[in-house]
C-alpha cells in the first residue's frame, strides 16, 4: 500500500518499460563481461602479459557487444559503415579507459587474485558506462 502511495511501482515499471533498452543492455553487457572475464583469466593463467590479456579479452567482448547490442538492445536491423566506424572509435576510447584503469589499479599493490578482480570489475564498470552512453546517444540513437 505504501509503495502504491509513493508510486514507486509505477516509476519502476515506466523506467524499465522504456523499450526495455536498459534491461537488454544489462543482459548483453553481462554476457560481454563473462566473455571478457573468461578470456582474461584464461590468458593470465597462461602467464600472458596483463595488459595484452586485458586488451585481447576486451576486443573479443567488443565484437560480441556490437552485434548483440545492435540487434537485441537497440533493435537496429541494418549495419552501416558509419555505425561500425563510430563503434570502433567508441570502443578504442572505452578500451583505453578500461586497460589504463585496470593497469593503474594493479599498480596499487601486490598483484593477487583480489586485486585482479577489483581491477577487472572497476575498469569494466567504467567502460560499460562509457559504452552505453555512446551507443544510446550517438551510435544507435533513434
């Protein structure tokens, strides 16, 4: 009853109903992060350089992200050269932020599993925010 009085239920439904872009972006993003994380941990377990491993795993996630977000999140049917070009530019910026922040965090102390995890999560969150805003307002803008 209190929830209906404050209209929180209505606000929540309207926020998530807005073409459900946020929900779809979250699911695609979670899938992208899983791809990124699995590749990253596989590569560093093989003693691959941290920056190379992060870059490679990020790029693989980016390929998945472009096509999944285009088709699932923003429901765009056709790919254009401009969309791909701007996506690449966005992801270069996002990857630079991701790898630099991850490297900075790893440089804060002795590299152990917990620091690797924190670096991965924090850098992924920042790059995901950059990516969503770039895709929503520039690449796949309606």
